C-alpha cells in the first residue's frame, strides 16, 4: 500500500529525533554525576606525609571503595599519584596532568567499560610555577546509561511498529469501506457488459449517484442508438430492394430503360439520404451536452440563407429570446432550423420569421419553443397530415416539401418533442416545435 | 462564360466538363485543391464550381483563399455531406450557393445561371433590355417578341455582354470567355462574330444594341428593364 511508505518515513524521522533527544538528556545526567563527585573529591583531599594528596578515609562515595563499581577517581601531582580502590585490578588511564585551572572531559575504556572522564587541575596561590599543582579526575562508567538508551530504543521501536501496523490496518479498513460503492459500481457495469442486467441499480451514496445516473443515461442512449442503427439498416435494405427490382425489370423489358432507371436512382438517393440523416441525428445527447444557444445557430443560418436566396427580396426576422437554449446536439438543431428556414425561404413571398422562447413550466422535453413561419401560400390540410404522419417514408414524401420535413419530424421524435403545423398570422405555414431546452 | 470545375472524382469532373461545354460554357478543370487554387487565380473566370471534399487543399480552405485574394466571382459548392453545418460553413467561407451530391446536371446548371445573373445584377433568368430579351435557361433570344436564331458563339457573346449590360468588356476578355485555355486566339473572330450579331439583332440599324469603344472593347448599350 502506497500510504505505508510515507508513514514509515514519518515514523523513522520521529524515532531519530526522540533518540537524539534522549542521548542529550543522558549525557547531561552523566555530567552532573561527574561534577558532584568532583566537588566531593576536592573537598575530601588532604596532604599526606609523603607530600602527595589523598582523600580522608570514609569521606568518599562507597562506590569509590568498591572494586569495578563503575565510579573511579584519581588525584595526581607531578610527583605523586593516588587512585581510588575501585580501580584495583584494572588497567586505567585518566589522561595526563593538566596545567593550572584547566578542565577537561574525555572518554576512555577501563577494562571492558566505556567511561566518561572529567578532570580539573588546581593550582595553589603560593605556587605560581605550578610545581605542586594537583589534577583531580573522576571517571564514571557509561554502561548504565547505554543500557537505558538501548532499552529506550527498543521500547520506541516496539511502540512505533505497533502504532504503524494499527494505523495501516485502520486505513485499509477505512478505504475498503469508502470504496465499497465503487466496487459495486464495477460489478454492476460488468453485469451490464455481460448482458445480465440492463442498467445500474440505485442507492449509491450522494457523491456517486451523479456518476451512476450519467452512466445509466449513457447506457440507455447507447442502446437506443444501436437499435436505431439496426432499424436504419433494416429499413435501408428493404426500401432499396424495391427500386432495384424496378430497375432490373425495366432493363429486362427491352424498351428504353433510361428514364425509368434515372427515376429509381432519384428514389434510392432520397431513401439513403433520409435514412442516413435519421441515423446520424444523435437524438437527445443526455450526457455532457453543453446547451446550445439558439441565437448563434439562428444567426449563422440566417446569413447563410440570405446568401443562398440573394435574388429574392427576402427578410428573415429572428425573434430569439436571449438565453433560449436547446439541450442536445448542435448539429441536430442546425438541421432542424436549417430545413425549416430553408423551406420557409423557398415558399415565402418576402418574409420569414423564427421565434424561440423558453417555457420553464412545460415538460422536461418541451421547454424550448421554436416557431418558423412565412408569408407564402401555406400547406394544405392533407399535406400537413402527411408530413406529420409517422411511418411515411422519404420516398412517399410530400411533393415540393422535400425530404427536409420528414427529417424534421424524425428528429423531433428522437428528442421526444412535439411538432405541429398550422397557419401563420403572416399568411403562410407555421411550424411549431417543442424540444428539450430552456 | 468561363467556369472552373474543381472536383477530384474523374468521372464526375468529365461529365461536368462535357455537359457544361454543351451548355455553352468555357470550362477549366482541376482535380485537387492546389491545382484549383492555381487555375482560379490564373484564368479570368466568371464562376467556379468547387467540391468541398478535395485532396490537398480542401474546398473550404480553397474558397477562403480565393476570397482573401479578392476573387469576387460567384462560387457554387458541391458537397456529398448534405448537412446544414457543412452548408453554413461553406457559405460563411465565401461560397454563394450549394448543390448536394448526387445531383441532376440541370440543377447545377440552373444554380450556375442564377449565380451569374445575380453577379451581373439581374434578378430573373430573363434578361430584358428594351425590345431585346435573352432567356438564360432556354438560351433563346427574342427581339420584339420574335425569336432570333443565333449560333453558340454568338449567343455566348451576347449573354456575356447583356449579363453585364452597361459595362465595357474588352475583346481579349470575350476571347478568353469563348475559348478554352489551349485554343488559338484570334481577335478578328470576335469582330466577325459581333458584326454578325449586330446584323441578326438589328437588321434595320435602329436599335444599335452593341457599341464599339475604340481600343477598349464593346458595351451593351440598351438600358435594362428593372421591373420584372
């Protein structure tokens, strides 16, 4: 687990800091012991008949009387030397004589014992040459402190390892618990993949329910698309067979087949175009679709159409409410408005109007209202019915109103919207659409 | 009228060339965008037909470059992807109209003629100047309602002069519009043709529809009838 590495690093650094702190503390306590013994030794020193100095009997720390006790002392002058009985049988070296007034702290080894040695030199006031100066030395074994240190270290490591393990276990358990919905998601996606279930279940925590519902939208959209492609292919194959049969028949008939074949080619072209467009319409991009500004699409189409119909005295009015948006594919909106406006431009005398408004009180798939109207001759009632009728194929289209309107109807259906045709106050046809948007 | 066809599909290009020539156009062809760009800048064109899906320089980019180079003649785009997004892009790039593939040749021809009329400032396919009427769709000419029988070259010259009625058009421009790039050019031919046109249109020498401006060219002198 990746968390254990920084955790171990953190504990390692903590241990180093604690360890060095403990060492400083123990050194300080050794120093204090040495100082105390030094003061006692200097106070107890008395001149001896032989000219040297030694402490008075029974004035010393009992440890100095006990051999190998871990505490040792020495008083040294240039001519004489006294050592505490505790040094008996040990090869000891307290270091050389010091000049008057000097202090020293060194480390050495007495036998197998590591010791800290404090030395201090004392000079008499009536002896400026220092010929009688004395060097007092106290040595204390370090082993008790070292033992303490090792004990402390063992404890430290023990605690830290225990703590770390506890932390890791807690963390692992926590992660497992937190990630359990993700594992469920994974399992459910796998089930969908295997075809054992249609969509993901509900009841995900708040943080994940968005993801789950978006995935569901994607799944549903994908399934719709697949079935649409399948339908399209089927329709395409079936509807192409008829014109092909007619062409073969007229070719075998012997007479001039060209006009008949040419007519059938037109019909086939129409069918292909219709089915392709139907399949290409994305049909309600439910996932991640940025709302499309109607204003922008309308303005682009307007300038394009004014170019195409440059020799017609034409006015295209755009009455698009600011903020009117279509929720879906931009290309689909372009096709819808392009076909309707093109149709209106074709049939109008001089005026075409596009109105777009949002209606927040309508159903979710009908919140955008679009209206395209013109001042042309309008569409007769029967033709309106034929345009709106489902199942009327492209090759049975209303003459003059082209493939475009069938395409509009199919796209509106795909988005679950509504399409109505009536007569505009301007005199011509009025197409009213309701689509997802705002 | 001189037209450039930029289309990468050989069969379609050849058909367009053959049928446009038949319909009285002088036709230049190019098979990709770069060739098209060269031809479009090199020849004195009246109109261009450009396929959007071209190898090399694509159709949209070609149109943008032509417009940036201040080529103002009308451009008709051909597109296999018949959706509004593509049409809008093409028109925004500077094209004037579009035809979706597969198309009927008659449709392309009608669009071309409409574009040429528009470029000349005519609103209807019938160009009327006083007693003289030229129908660009039927390619027929009448004077006071009586049909006048013209040869192809005579018709082409008259159409060119009438589309831009009022403008002075040089002899070399007329020659270029009549012949393909490789044809031998002889300006006497134009003089002969204009002379024949004058005799056919105006045997009594009362109308004087075509003026000669010495050293500059010809001008169609009859005023346009603006009301349809």
